[in-house]
């Protein structure tokens, strides 16, 4: 049996976050037998008031954050207090998150529920037609999340400072090389929260849940992700009321269009002392830098 480490604990349950597996490494023309520590991904079922809603492949840590963040970003609940209780149960095939939500939220969920099966990195799981996708976009304006303006813009150096601090907080990625992360920084670029997962969407959901659980104002800082900025990532950030999303890699064109419509400042390629701002640059300002056209 393969050795397993490290672990995460939630309630009475203990879950492996990574497993050591046999592997042969090739280096400089030679093969060396050994082992590698690999990240675990586990089916995680989200069950609302006894009704199964979604199954996502996720890293089995920070599951309370995941339950709340997913519920908020998918608009199953309108506020964190609509989640009344979360029970975590490990079974032979995965983990069930039994989430007790307010009657009003459950009524809305029943009215719009559709069966969906989530894969790692899946952001539009369960949408089975282009027509339904268009309907979703028309009915769910991301601006409802409230990415409101702030009086003082952020200094671009804050983005660089926060992104540079991310690797030191990505403990599972350091161990396995297979984890995405989402972080939250204050206006000075001090990194306050980091959540990791095999799926970039899951990592962002966990961050949204952590913000809600800790009471941090989503307008008083910015989010950063160690991945590209896809449409779904922008949608989740906007729905959470986040005003600025900084990604280490590029956005997609659809993500830029959505960010522009949602009033969200989207920055990409935030690394190595540079970044590219695609939408609403007014939230980023450095009086010492000339703007060249």
C-alpha cells in the first residue's frame, strides 16, 4: 500500500491530501527508481437539504470554505448566513458535504436545479446546450455581486508583492507540484489568505468561502490566482463582489468581455515585475509612472 501524507482533518474525518507512488525518474541519461508525492483529488458531493446537487473533483481540505464559497459563487445562497450547518462525511467513494440552507434558498435552488457532474477545472458543469448558456448569462448578471468602486486606487506594486508571496504559502504545491491557489491580499499587497486545490475554480471557491467565514470585506483588497483567468473565474470573482482579480497567466477573451461588463478590474501576467491590465484600469494607479500611448 502506498504511503500517504500529508492529511487534512475536518470534524471526525481525516483525508489524505497526497499519496506517495512508485515512479522512475529519468535524468542525464540515467533512470532512477523511487517515489513521487502526488496530489489527491477526491469526488466531493454537495448535498443541499438532503438533495444531491453537484459532484466536484477537489482536494479534500478547507471543505467548509468550499461548501460556502461554492454556494455563494453558484448563487445557491445570497449570503453566508443562509448556510445554517455543514456536515462532512467520508465514504468509500468520496466525501459528502451535507449543507443545510435556509428555506428561501432551497426554494430557489429547486426552481433552477439541474443535474451536473463536475470534473477538475470544470466551470460550466451541467450546462447541456448553447441556448441554456445564453439563458444563464442573461439571467445571472455578474454585476449583481456588487464590484463597487473604492476611493483610493491600488498601487501596481501591491499586485507584485502579493503574487511574489504566493509560492511561500502554497505548501501542497511545494510538495506535489500539482496544485492551484487563490489568495487574498490587502490594499498594500500583504497576503492574508491562501487556499489550494487541484482545480483552480475550487481554489477560488474556497477563497470566497474563507472571506465570508472570516468576515473580510471583499471590496477591501484583491484576489489573485496562480492560473489563467477564465470566464468562470471572472464570474465567480464578480459574484463575490471582488473588484480586482490578478492572475499569474493570461485571461481568455471571453473573460475580458465579462470583466468589462461586470465592472471588475482584470490583470494578467502578474509576475516578474510586470502585469497587463485588461479592464477598468482606474483601480490601479501609480503616480510615479508615466502613461505612454
